[in-house]
């Protein structure tokens, strides 16, 4: 699959999973450096917001917007995933007041490769949104066509409302 990075075409390592498929197995790391595996994300509807780097303006805005909306969906788990190291993420969350969602690190690129969201020529993940049900089945997917653009928040939040 291809996306744009500043108007230039870049290739992902493959084709990301589609709606109706289950999340593949991967591991992420929380702020304490503890492993979070795919199975740990099951049991509850989950919105996974994937950003290239929290320390960039669009990624920061995307994470803050979902952090603000998390309170509107008390039965939904909100997660942001980036390549940033866990300590960098914890520092960013503390500085930005982000506490309504969990920020997880894919610094080992497990999610990036297993979900085919890694952009090898850029060294980071493609901006995307996935919503999974309690069983890990993908209910919504957006791979943002231009990495520098924000995702369609309204479409993702409308999907969450429809899943209630």
C-alpha cells in the first residue's frame, strides 16, 4: 500500500488489515516498559490511534483530540501508538496533560510490521485509526492518505457511537 508523505509517494511494508479481519499478534510497551500484547486489548471496544511521532504538531493534535473525546465514551478504551520510546511518551503526556487515554510505544516496530503500517523509507508508522470490537475484530479502519493530514475524527467517533 502507498501513502503520501509531504506529497511524495511512500510504500508501507504491506497491506494493512481490513475491516472484518482480526488484529494480528503484536506487542507494544506502556509507560513502565511493560509489554502489552494484542490479547491485552481484547474484552472491550478499543480505538487505536496510530501516529508517527508524538513530538510533531499533527500527532500532538490527533492525540489530544482523542484524549478529549475519551470521556464521552466510558465503555471504550482509547489508545495512541507511536514509535516514541515509553519514557518520551510519558514525558509528553505529562507536559501536555494527556491522561484519558493510554499511550503505547511501538519502538520495536512489532505493530508496524504485523499490521503492515511501517514505512521503511521514513522510519515510522503510517497515520491511521482502527476500531476493534471486544473480540479483536476490526470494525473501522482509516489509513490517512497523506501522513501530514489529520484523520477523519468525525467518522471514527460516529463509528464508536454506532457500536454502542
